[in-house]
């Protein structure tokens, strides 16, 4: 999470949750997580900054001279190449196959030639295996790969397999393979599908525009997921700061469909699965569990729209809507961008103002700062936020001792004790953080770091601790 200056605002409207001293990590989540109208207890209210792009319609972004397609741009096993260097491919053709169930294929974003396969700079700057494609600029760049699919004739398992073939993953940022979420474990059942249209991160408006401009695809995709999972109803949850999307969807939904649109409170991180389920249904996802454990499936609205668009034609995910925004951008907007587009090319096309200090993939609360311009746009990138020196401090912030103010406890949406966890993290008592203070329930939203007056990088401590604990337990 970027360290943003104090003038970005503090959590002025975060709800108080009671006596912080009682939150010692031993109380069950259900004791603290209660419905408050249409939101959850805790959270923060960072400035939204969505006015830069909220009213800008989706526009197609120009094709780059080269596309970099990492084999590991989703959660799970990296894809395996099915093409060779020097091979000609058409737009939409599979370039890599899934390496198991928790994996997806990669498709060509353009008609062109595979120039090389090997290590490339990906993500936040690390090196990883990737396929590099050079498009033929004389080609029409029509999608030439695919065939009609009779969805109504498919069984639930066949629908799930068809979704895997599209390569669709969670487009809200997690990039978890969507077909895996659609597969209900033995002994479980889902009665409600929630479409997540909250988009609570500052600056981002990708989902907002999808809900306004891709309604038919969204509803088609929702019907496919509902049929595959056997759910009784669909709820579309949208933050109240998007009244035009709420109105448009309510008007578009047929009266005979079991689909409702619900406005939820505008608060970060309202878009987190557990928070949205609590706000809409009053249900608790058990510690260490998943939404399916309380009878719910949660899917991002852009993800669902892509399923509705691609599945009937058996085509693959080759592009996505990306919000390019921030005070450092001359031409902010919501762009339909080919996957693999290099960041440097994106910034050249949108133009930058002077004194750019930081570039973030995603939103400023959870998104990583970019360490290299030679990295590509991948399936999980929702936005590119360019901040200047006015928004981001370029000097080191001193870290002061914890003053036990309990602001982090009030802000934590799953009601852990970040203060105590932070103290344990600094002492390296990682197993104690997990076993006694439920560290693994933290989804790293950054609310605690945002409100801390001592500048303690709490969420960074938690990420290190979780990573080390996973490594140690895996080694055992």
C-alpha cells in the first residue's frame, strides 16, 4: 500500500466498535461483525477521487508494438505454453494451457508472431516466464478464434469447464480462477449469488462503467453462474455513491428474474467478500472459511460480464477494462486494453504531468507500487493510478511506538487486534500471531495502516508474517 500524505484524509467516518481492550483476538468474529443497516462495522473513509473518470465511457486503447503475457498472471499453477517461438497466431488463439484445475489458459491478444518465450519482468518487477508477442499491424485484429456454444445444453460441470476454457479469473484484482469458485465442494450448497459492484478503492471506476455499459453481458453471465451453482437468487451489491448504476440495473432486470439490486454503504473495504456478505445477508463467513461455507458465491461484476460475453462464443479473455487515472495523468479514462500491454506504452499514450512520484497497479489502499515501467497489464490489474509529489511523500516517515490509541482496532473490518499483532510481528512471534490472534483472517486491506498515527506499517508486518508462516508450515 502506498504511503499517502496526511492531506489525503483520515478515516473521519469510521464507526466505533466498542471497548478496544476487549478485542484480544479470542472473541469469535460473529460477536463483533453485525449488520449496521447496509454496511459493516469498522472500515475507513478515504477520499474517493472517482470524479476523474466516473463519467468517462469505456474507450478502446491502441495496440502496442509488443505484448508481454506472463504465464503466472492468476492465482494457482502457471499456464503451460502450447506455442513455440516464431509461430504465427491469430487473435483469440490459445497460447498456453492450464496446468491443472486451479489454473487457466492464456489467449493471444492480437494476430501476430510469438517472438520469444522466456524470462521477462512481470508484476511489480520480479522476473517470470512469459510469452512475448509482436502483432501484425496490417491485420484487421478481429477475433478469429471461437465457435458458437449452446449453453442451455450444458450440464453444470460442463459449464464450469467451459468457463475455465475462457481463461476468465477474478477481474476485481484477486485474479483467482473463476471456474474454481463455481465448483461447489461436496456437502456444500449455495442459495445466493452476490455480484460485487462496490469498487470501494479510491480512484477506480472500472466496475462502475461496466455496470453502465455492459449490463446485458453482466446479466447473461450471472444467469450462467446461477445455473452452474444451482443458486435460488442473485443480489447485485453496489455502493451508494453509484446511483446511476443502481438505477440502470434496476430498470434493466426483467421482472421475472430472481435478481435484485441493493445499495450498500460507501465505505472501504465494503467490496471485500466477507464485508459484502455481512452487509447484504447478515451472514458470517467462518474463520478460515470461504463464502460457500455460508451458502454464498461472490463474483465481481466485470468478471461476470466477461463470462456472459465470451462463453456463448467459446472465446478467451484477451482484454479488460482498466482505469488509468490520478493527478499525474493528462488523459485519464476507462480503457478497454489488450492484456500484455506494457505499462510504458500506456503512460506514453495517456501522457504524464511533471513531478510524478509513484505509480500503483490497482487502488492506493491495496495496490502495489510499480518498480519498473517495463511490466505488462495482466488479468488482475483493475487500474493504473499515477500520483504526484502532492499526494505521496517522497521522504521516509519515521515509525513511532504504538500509543495504544485503538484506531486500528476500530478500523479493522474483521475486528482483529492490529496493534497487538503489530507488536508480535516486530518481535518475530509469527506463530503466535496466527494461532492466538487469528492473523490468517486478515485480508490485508490496509485500513489499520491508514489510520495509524504512529506510521507503523502494520499491513506490511502482516504480509511478512503470513508468508513466513506459510513457508515454515509447507516445509514441515
